[in-house]
């Protein structure tokens, strides 16, 4: 034995990394980045969202490098993100300016501008399509050709760049209270550590970076039993938002001086959550609160769950863990949770030796004898 | 899109931010300074707090030593060293006395440190009150209001339950008479090395996003009761089977055949140094004995 | 006689409101709100101009329906909540010269740990349910500066004896205990640092009648033997009648009547107090 326990770490690690590369390559196939970008949309969206960095190329490389393990890919993206100097913030965007691809409301059938189903898994039958086994590039191109010719006709005259918000409509009708703009500069959680109690800007950032599964699970818990919420999706939209940056040389705050720096594709959700408000002399009134969810790419479940949690954390009812900001915000980050759990694999020899010493001291010489058991 | 990384991984702005937090930590001994912890190329919980400190401090002339659980060759130490090498190219050493920055997990080296050195400790859970109070909001107030009854209560409970204090590692300490601090999971054996250390000791918790410090020559006292004094792990009558050292922290080695326990230095670099010295004197071959 | 004695605790014009207030309710004295709640902005005026004195060795009763502000007042006294405005003087803290509500949070913590004891209605708030009972008591002792395990253990055993908890159960956590026992552990903890003032908030509410009587007897015994001044809050006039020398009656965040308990029971002045006393007699 001797030094075996501690020597040779270097060689072992190198061999382990080689082994890992072998696992990635042993199928003797290379998956190109553009194929990942073209065919793994859901993965790319999720990695960008949890990685908190909008770049399909980087997400695709990360997915390739991580052999499709999402926690690993997110990790790569986040670590890379740490090396990027942050020099500018984009201007505030009104999400009405979204170029909308999909937009639904579960609250009203006839919303101004109409419902747009867009691309969705919602109404597919989850039957494995065995034809995909031998799908060819020719099939693909042929299908695309016919799809495009059918879709060249403009079906409606709706302006997809200026769809009104359902919540604005409700405000106009006086069904929900209008609220003023909160123009307070948001806190950048990647520059300043959160302090409790948090501000909403911090909460929304943590939620939108949250691990999809974790956000979904906690949102589900709030919906099912631990939060007494009964939300309705007021509006869910998916589309591209243009981003602008202030001209750094021209500090005069004029919109026409802004630089357009590109589009991001996002999912945005507003849920309506009924709240009973106590009024004078035991009278009660129902008001609607709005929960907000947003994330990169198309990730509808996460965005809806986020909107539920947003509202939960606004309310902060001490009876539910889903309303406890420390409980929710400190535990949903992918890099943090996977990191700390995986650190259990690290050697703990010294700590264990100390524990052993205490164990012996407290047992004062008595032993668990195998014969006795 | 070929991209290469900056010296020491971070952009310079990030390094400055982390150094500012470290400076504040030095100014308020034992106080946990919150900082915007970055995601690192190694996993949270694997030493990202220590690594961020190291990378923010390191210059081209530094000599780095990394140990994990007392060993320079442990997988995680090797891994961190590789990353530092890859992003900085600075010189590395296993000799404690030669290093200018020593990043360590779970141990303080046996060789006394000097004023030119910085010891960076990796911390998994920086909050000494976390076991009694899960809420960060509340523990922050307890620190501010100097109420550490919770930390003492943990020790009291151990005495009630087991008849003695049974903290393994991470036995809480009082720094400069003000802040109670988690010294990271170093064994109790290393706690006395914290007080009036000649080297600056920085502690970094990446996942929990805190940096704190024991500045040089600062008094650090392990919490204990008047009638239950603080005691380090006992290695009485035990000596290292390789170098013969006594009064150091030792690993217990069980012989697979005989089932007999023997002991050897946990600090491998110390062991090697001691062995070399005696080998010089006697002319023996070290490798045979190892 | 009492007039010449310096009170142990003196509270002057304690106010506590929840919410910012609006133009409709801010000047509450002129525009009497129907209750202590502003229907416009939702602000609750939980305590309004509460003033009283507590003298050495006496038990002061505070009675009122739920929502009358008595528990909020207790929270303010123990710094569980911050007062909106008001003054408080403790004779055993800086000779009663400093307004305790204006002290720093560090000093407030000191007062809590050294000068006050509180027993909550809900033992979960006063005790760490998973720690040993003796540990719960020790925490308060540690906070008050004890550093000897032996001293704390013997003090803890004394206190547990005092509240009739068998010593062989001292290492058990309160979660194993019945409600009455938990309350007694809480009392032992609150008493541990010999506080000149003990605050008891609805301590018998929710307990069986026989257990209630048991706890009330214990409180009386402690007061007799240790001479600690106490404020006892209850919605139950029977509890107040049994314990309190003097009583204040609260309604909608205000004190509507105060005096010797016997006097209030025999000759209530305010219609609400009359109703309360009447219901007790029925």
C-alpha cells in the first residue's frame, strides 16, 4: 500500500481524460456543430438559458464536448462566461416589439391580434416515429420544398411585430390594476452577490438561469399543494426580440443613436393569479396578480413555472417552502447544485480521520465487534 | 471562432473585483465578505472559491503549490494545478517553503509558513452557524449582533450527547475577539496554526460566494468551554512509519493482510522533506523505503 | 405606595403600524378610523399610544380579543418586531436612562439575552425542537455569558426541577414532549438568565384545562419564589384573574381601561370590558 493512496494522481487523471475522449469517439462518428445547431434545438435552447449566455454556436460546441450531458454543457458555458468582460448593458426592450412566432392565451379565446399556435409539441401524439430511422437528406429537402410552397400565401394581415399584450388589454378594461413603471436600475447578480431580502430584478435573473428541471419541479409543487395558487396562462409568446445598445460615445439618451446588435429568441409568459383581498367590514374582493416568466429559446414549461415562482416569491407566505426565497433561489442553479453534489466524490480522508478520532473518543474504546452483531 | 483565454483565466476586471473583496476581508478579520463568485472550469464544491482567490492574486513571478487533504498528488490538487498551469504557466512546487501561494483543501502544511506566503483555503460551508440556523438572512444578523450562542450550543450538545466535543474538522474559531469563523474543514490539529500566523490566510467559498481572511499575526481562538478545553486529534505514541515524524497529523493505514493499523504523515511534502534530510545524513535510498 | 417606586419597565406611547399609511389615515387622531385598519391603503395600526408601567414583583395582565394588538406589543417589547415609534425604559438596563427602542440592534440583542425572558404561545418559536432540552436552556445561558458546561448543567437541572421536568429526560429534545411540557421547558429557558422581566404571551392557549391549571400554578409559584416581574398576555380573562395584580384591557390597538384586576372585574367602565367581564360570569 504505502503511498499508493496519494501518489500517481497525475497519471490517473490523464488516463481518465483519455478514457473520456475514447467514450466520445468510440462510435467512430463525428457530429458536426452545424448538425447540432440544426437538429438539437431544444438542447441548445436549454443550454443557453441555464448557461445564461445567448450563443447557439457556443452552446453547440458545449453540447458536443459534453456528449449531450446538459449539466456538463451548461457548466462549460458558465465557466466561459466568467472570462468575458462585461462592458455594456442593452437598452430596455418593450416585449411588444417581439417578432412573434407563437402566441397563445388560456384565459381568453379572442385576444386582440388572435391566437397563433406556431410550432408546438402540445398536440403531437407522443408516438415514436420509426420513419426517422432512415430519414434521408433528400426526404428532408423535398419536404421543405413542399412546406415552403404551401406557406408562401399570407393568411392574415396581422402585424406580427406589434401584437398588443393581453395584460394591457385587461388593464384597459379595468380588470387588473395598472402599475407604474419600475425604473430602478436592476441589480446584476453576476456582479453583486445576492443579499436577502432580494429585489425582484435579482429573483427574476436567478429564476431564468435556473435549472429547467428544478424550476419546473418547484413551480409544480407550488401549483399542486405548496403554494395554494391557481394560475391561468394569460399569454405565452415565443419570438425574437431585437436588442439595442446605447452608443457609448454619445451619452445623450436618444433612441435613434442606439446600436442594433441582434435578435434573441425567447419564451415569455404572463400568468394571472387570482388573489383575495380583504376589504372594509369583512368584504372580500378578487384581484389578479401577474407572474412573469422569461427564458432564452423555446422552453415553455420552464417559463410558466418561473412565472408561478415569481408570484410565489412576491407573496412570500411563510407557510410554503416555494414562497421562501432562500429555499428557492439558493437551490435551483444547475452549476451550484450539481457541483456541490459531485464534490462528494472528492477524497475526504482528513475529515474522515478527524471524525474517526471523535468516534473513538466518544466510544471510549468500545468496538463494534462483528461477532457481536 | 478560435478563442484563447486571458492570463489566469479571468478578465482583469473580474480579478480586480475579487481582490477588492479579499482586501475587505483582510480589513475585517473573520468577516465573510460576499462577492460575485464566478463559475469556474472546475465544479462548484471542488475548490472554486480558493481557485478564484488564487487566480485573482497570481502574478507571473509567483510559485504555486496546491494540496488536497495534505497531498500534492491527490487527484483534485493535480487537477487544480493543471488548470493554473494551463492558464498562467507559472512555476509549480511541492516544497512548502518555496511556494509564494499555497492553495489547500482540508490541511495547513506542517512546515511553518512565512510572511512572504499566502495560504488560500478552500471552503465548502463558510457559515459557522448554518447547522443551527438555516436562513442566511438570520445568520447575517446574528454575526452583526455578535450572538454566537448557536455555535457554542452545537458544542454543548455534543458534550451532552457524547461526553466530549466531537467536531471532526471545521471546529469553529473566534477571530480577533469579534467574528466566529468556520476555518474550513481542516482537522482540529491545524486550528492552532491559524493564530498569529506569519502568512496571510485567505478563505474562499465559491458556491456560497464568500471570501474571508485571517490576516498575519491575528489572534484566533478555537471555541471551547472552561471545563471542556479544546483538544486536537491525538497521535500520542504514534510515529510516521516512513519518516518517523511525531506530533504531526497522520493518516491511518490498515495492512490488508494483517489488519494492523500503522500511521504515516498526512502532509506528503513534509514527509518527503524529512526523509530527504535523514537520507542525506545516512546515505540511504528513499525510494526503496517508499 | 407604587407611585414612589421606580418601575422596572416603563413604556411610553408605543406605536406600531404595518403599512405606510396614506393621506386618509395618517392623522389618525383627528380622523378616527372605525377600527385600527385603513380601508384605503390597507395600513394596520396595531398599537396606538400604548403606555404603562410594570413594577417590581408584580404581574401585569393584558387582556383583549385577538387582533387587539396585545401580541404585537409583546413582539415589540422583545424586539421581535421594531416599533414605529415610542419609548421604553428598563430600570436594570443603564439605570433606566436609555430608550431601549432607540438602541442599536447589538444592544437590543444584549437586552434580550440579559434582561428579558419570553415565553411564546407557540413553543416552536421559543425552542429549538431538535436540540436537547438542557441545550435549549444552555443557549440562553451561553448568550448571557456562561462558559462552564458544569455550571450550565447544574443551573439547567435546577430550572428543570423547578418546572417539574424529570431530570432524566433533560437530554431529550422538546419535540418528544407534550404541549404542556414544552411550555414548561420554555419557561425554564426564559428564566435561566434570571431576567428582571418575563414576558408571557398566551402561554396556556391551546392546552388542556388540567394542563393549563398546572402551568398557571407554576407561573404563580415562580413569581412568588423569585419575585420576577411579569407581563401576561391572554385573551382569556380567567387566566388574567388568576394571575394578574393589575390589568390593562386592549381593543383595536389601544388601551381602553387599566387598573387593579379586582377593580376591573368588579366595576368595569368601558362597554367592551363590561361585556368581557359579563361573559366570564356566565
